[in-house]
C-alpha cells in the first residue's frame, strides 16, 4: 500500500466517524413520532432519547481528548468506533423506551471518544501544514454534509424500513471505519507528556451535568416540588461546587478554570451554549411540529429541514473569507442577529400550515447559524495559548452540546405534552426564547470580543 493511499484511507476513516456522530444528532429527531407510536411516552421521555446521547457526548469530551494524548489517538478512535457500533446495534434492538435511552447514553460515550481522536488522526497523518489544512477542510465538510443530509436520510430510512434502521445503518459504517483505521493508520504510542487523566473532575462533571439534565427535563411534567427535580438540582449544585473546588486545587486539572479569565474563551463558551440552545431546541420542536401539527411524514419532515441545513453548509464555506475581511467579532454578531431575524420572521406564519411561508426564513436562520459556529471557534482558538488548544476545542464542543441539551429540555418544558395542540401552542413562545438567546449571543460578541483579528488563518467549520 502506497503512503498516499494509506493517508487517503486514514482520512476516510476519520470522516466516516465524524459523519455518523453528526448524523445521530439529527436523524433521531425525525424518528420521534415513530418512537412515540411504538412506545407511548411523555414529552420528557422523548427528550431523554435525544438528550441521553448529548449528555454523555458533552460530559466525556475533555477526558476523551486526554485519553488520546495518553494512549494514542488510534487506540481511542478504534475503541470509540467499536463502542459506537455496539451501542447503535443495541439501540436498534431496544425492546422499550427505557432500554433505548440507556443505549443512547452508551452511544454518546462512543461519540465522545471518536470525535477528538478522529481530528487527532488527521493531524497525525498529515504532518505537512498545507496538506493538513486541506485534510481538516475535508473532515469538517463531511460533518457539514451529514448535518445537511441527515434529516432527509433519516426520513427516507424511517419511511422505508422503520426507525430501527437509523441505528442499524451505523453498524457497518463503524466497523468498516474501525478496520480501515486499524490497517491504515500508523501505530501511535502513548504521549508521556500528555494530559493526566483527571478522574475526580470527570466524575463530578458528569454528575453535575446529569443532575442538571434530570431536573430540567422532569420539571415540565413533574413540577418544581418533584423529588426528581429537587434531587437533580441538589446533585447539580453539590457536584458543581465540588468540581470547581477540585479543579482549582489540582495541578493537572481536566479544565483549568484560569482559562475563563480570558474574555474570548469565556464569551465563546457562553455563545456556544446560547447558539445551540436555539438551534437544537427548535430542531427538536419543528421535527415534532411538522409531524403532529402539519401531518408530515418522516421523509417530508427531513426534506423540510433541507433548506436550513443546506444554507448552514454554504455559510460554513463562505465564513472564512468573511472573517478574513471583517473579523470574527463582526461575523459572529452578524450571524447571530441574522439567525434571530430568520426565526422572528417565522412567527406570523407558523399557524397557517403552509411551508412556503416559512421556507425562506429557514434559509436565513440556517445561514446565520452557519456563520456563528466557525466564528465562535476562531474567537476561542485564536485567543488561547497553543498548549491549551485541545482543551479549548473540547470546552467549546462540550458547551455547544450542553446548549443543545438545555434547548431540547426547555422546549419540551414549554410544549408540555405530545399532542398537535401542544406543539402548535408552544411554537411561538419557543421561537421567542430562541430569538432572545441568539440576540444575547450577538450582544456578548460585541461586548466581550473587543479585539478583532483581521488576519485569521485558522478556519474551523462544524
């Protein structure tokens, strides 16, 4: 096997991993009505199907990156991909909704292992700077393609083979990717100078995030006085305080809290939460709204998202040039306001049942979202010391997943039930909440990112 072939196949394995991880963020939303039909459930239980994956994905991202430093990205990549394949198979075979939620948690853990390792493999395989830049662009574009086509692909699978097919299709892809990585990626040794695994910090972070998720999802159906809600918030508070104490006292902390003294780092993290709160919260709601309130099929629902997801991919491609010309602060603030305007323009039309009246708004909102993600990534990475780049990337990805988690849970709380009337009634207040989140993100961009870099060279698209 020639060196160039080996590199090409290694890149293929990394892209396959990124594609199916992104697919499983989006395709499950399209399957929610089918899941509800087979397993009668509450809105909170449907939220857990989406958020179980996001919870473990977000909670273990930083530790997964450290494991790649310690054991080598090839080993972590293959282990994560095999785990993802196993969890996907178990999801497809789930006998009830509780089992599906548990397997989704396991699937999210596999995703957390795969994503940082896949990017590390690209960096390792392409030592030449120019070749590496091209390879990273291909890797990022594969994620954008998965986001754009995921709802359509999921809708097609569900319409023809049922919801279990969206999980089964992951298995051969993950196994092929694992075999290709095993055969083609050069063996990588452990990095003795890599980050130390911070198990106490990891456990506390997972407990805090799990408690917060439990409380936020259950409060809509159980009320503020529910033991589950009170217990979840108590766990979040105690574990969160303990996490801050432990991370402040450790020399090799999973998350050096001093990084948040950098305004660009702190603001980018908050912006990541707010943008994904709006985007993934509304993806969850519109997936159900189209099917329950407007009686769309799963395939029709997937096609309805295509203008938005397609415009996200186009904006990703254009964002680099815009940032070089105007700086990431202007692009980030403008993207947030554009997305907010797109959602605001939907408000008068969501009740009339005609997609033609909101299709253009989907394009506008998607384009705005597509500008914010590369800009916030560059705002964080460009202002962080080189030795903390891996941590910065992990924090931003984790904050975005947490934002999506909060968005789905909050929208579920606003809607409150699985009926056409509930989805129709919850649409406008949900849109207004998302518009507020995006407007606040734009305001933070203007106030917190004061120095504008007009000569950016690091362009990240996800």
